[in-house]
């Protein structure tokens, strides 16, 4: 296999830890995004509104748009995206949160929810 064949597809893993200091603002922004989505079926809209109202992590996951991260990158097309949000316990001083550790270890969490544009 040539180098061009082996590098045609790239999986880019990004992990973000966000501090939410205004849950109401996040929820409102997610609800606004749902309201603006004129193509969303009514049943899906009810489910989305319920999810983002009950869980700030779900609201953030709804607001994240992977296409906006790579949409302007020349020479690439987003083929598939998966993402999710969850509330976590975070201690920036803990070795568990060392971003340089385990860079080569592949994550096994492939059950995230999301949409690709």
C-alpha cells in the first residue's frame, strides 16, 4: 500500500474539559439552536429539548459542531463525527488529567452521540 493510500483517512481525537459557570446560559443557547433548526422533526425536537433542559452536558454536546472545527480546513471533508458530553469530577492537579500521558493509547469509547454536517 502506498503512503497516499494509508494516509487518506485520518481519525482526529479531541478531548475538551470545559468549566460551566452559567448552566442557564448554556441551556438557553441549546434551546435557541433547537428552535432555529427548521428541519428538525417535531418528535426529535421534543426529545432534544428535554435532553438539553435536564442535562447541561447534553446541552453542550448539542451546541458543539465538529463541522465548524474543520469546515474551513483546505483539502479535507468531514465524513463522520461522533461526540458526547458528560459531567465529570475534575482535578487539574491530578496525574489522571495529564494531557501528555497515554498519547498513544487508543480510546475505546466509540458510543458517543452526535451529528455530522
